[in-house]
C-alpha cells in the first residue's frame, strides 16, 4: 500500500499541538505559542511520520523541527490509541447488551 501525504500548519501551545489547514494563518489560531510552522504527515498502515519546518511570519516564530515533530507524533499516537480503546469498549458494551 502506498503512503499518504497530508500537509498543514501548526502551533505548539503549552507543549500541545494545534493542527490546522494551510489556508488559515497562524495568528488566527492563537496570538501566543512556543513555536509554529508547517507539517507533513507520511501515513502508512504501520506508522505515521511527522516532518516539521518553516516559520510563522504573523507570530514571528520559527519551527523547532525535531521537537515539534515529536510532540505532534505523540499527540497523534495518543489519539489513535484513544480511538481504538473507544471502539473496543463500544463493541464490548454492544456484546453485553445483546
């Protein structure tokens, strides 16, 4: 299976990422952030790789490339694990009521 590529912008606020479409400017999302820039997700069935780069001219902030990529990867991983837990828990609840 081929990898999918997704692009967007991000800001890191209180060590948490906010991801949004490229057409939105950074300053519309927040006026205070630790870092900001662009991201690319390489998505395959087995993994998600995050690459960060660039800067926000509207916030006058640069990307902390490797640190920001790690923060975003951990965030996405936690979302994936939560979604899997919810789906499993929902399936178990349906079986219990059947």
